[in-house]
């Protein structure tokens, strides 16, 4: 996470649009906010909008505003989110879901640096930095004809990838402790066995899933300690066959332990050797040599 934030800090100085990619719950919005906070726009608004949540017409007036009488129900003029974010950052979440008529309008706004309220002929300039996020493969959406390629190129001038939690298991325990603190329960301890389970879990729901697991642990904890039995079943079931944790495991040669650990990390990284090497803190060649030795 710190590597991502470091990269975000370097992007903060620029005004170019940023595309944040990552699985659901990985922390894309957290990164978008950090990007804003680290920029010279920090004292101006950060405005977030989920573009998947509204139908096309409503989204247009939400983003660009409308004049009085622009459509039935538009009794008063309304400022759009572009205007609200003036001088700051506009975060367009779930950008892959943006309806195509809106894609064309967003492209125009980006090209001209101007927006037009619905029902108005006059356009005016706004100074907004655009940050987008999606958990989808946008190039695939382009190939399927669902997303405009020209818009994609406008939006992903700079990109930030937030890795899934399973690819950065060293983040799990610090995040868990931080969550205990935020829940006002920093006095609670995680037992060694519980930590083992947390570090081994593949976290399909990423940080959001970890939050739920920690809440589960807080609710059931006894005597100031969160033990495996206080965690949800999906963690304990997966960890039941693990060789680690109960303190009674037989003494085993280091090579066996190493091999098992390396293979587990590789699996958790979806088979990516580059990612596994990073998590293990070793070079790719070293990993490759180890794997060859295991065969
Ligand atoms: N590094 C982090 N530190 C603290 N909390 C985090 C971190 N990363 C994520 N979270 C928390 O995890 C939850 C999910 O994060 P966020 O909403 O940023 O994910 P997302 O990638 O935008 O997910 P989605 O694609 O589902 O919108 C949030 O409650 C957020 O506060
Ligand atoms: Mg989000």
C-alpha cells in the first residue's frame, strides 16, 4: 500500500487525469482521497460520484448541472458536480459503467475544459482534476464497444494499480490493528494463530472483507484476545489444514517449510512470479531458482 501511496504522491503534483485500477474493496477510493490530499488542491473540494448509480439523464444533470425549466421537475437551477469540485478533484467511481451518451459529453468537457449545464447554450470553464476508478478491464470494455477508446486515452494519462490484499499479505496485520483502533478497541490483541489465519486468507473481498472479519472478531472476542474461534468460518475452515499455528507441529526441515511457504505465496499471487517475488522480498531470479529446485 505504501508503494501505491508513494506513486500517488508523485502524481499529486500534476493536473493530469489519473485512472485507479483494482479489485472491489482494495482501496481505490482511499487512494483517490490520498491523491487529492497530497495535491495543491487539498484545500478545495474532493467530490466523489458513483457513475454506475444513476441513469444517464440524471447523471448528466448531476455532473453538469441544469438551468431552471431544463426538464420536468427542474424547478430551480442546479449547480453540477463539476462546478462543486471547481479548484479541486472530481472522483468518477465505476467509470466503466458510464452510459455511452455521457461518455461523449465527458469527452467534450475534457477536451474543451468547459462544461454546459443541461438546457443552457453557454459553456463555461472549470478547473477540475479528474480521477477515475474501476474494477473492470477497460480495454476489454473498449473491444466490446461499451467504452469509448478516445475517452479511455483521455482518462488514463496516469495510472495507479491498487494490488489485491492477497498480493500484499504484509498489509493485513497493520490494517487489522488500525481497524481495531478505529473501532475504539485498540486494547484487543490478535492471537498468533489468528494472525496466521488472517495472513493466509485469500481475501476475495479485499480490505472491505477484512473490516467485516475484524468486526466479527471484536463482537466475539473474550478476555481481550481475538482467537481463531472468534473469526468467521471461511477463515478457520481454510486454515484448519495448515501446518502452522498450534505450536505442536512437528519439527521440520527448513527446506520443507520454505517450499511450502513459497508455494502458498505463489498461489495467493495467482501464479504471478513477479508478484510473489515482491511479496517474499526476493529477486525474481532467486524465486525462479527455488521453484526449479522444488520440481
Ligand atoms: N489502506 C487502507 N487503510 C485503511 N482502510 C482502508 C485501506 N484500504 C481500504 N480501506 C477501507 O476498505 C474499504 C474499501 O475501500 P474502498 O472503498 O477505497 O475500495 P474500492 O477499491 O473503492 O472498492 P469498490 O470497487 O468496491 O468501490 C473502505 O471502507 C476503506 O476505508
Ligand atoms: Mg469504490
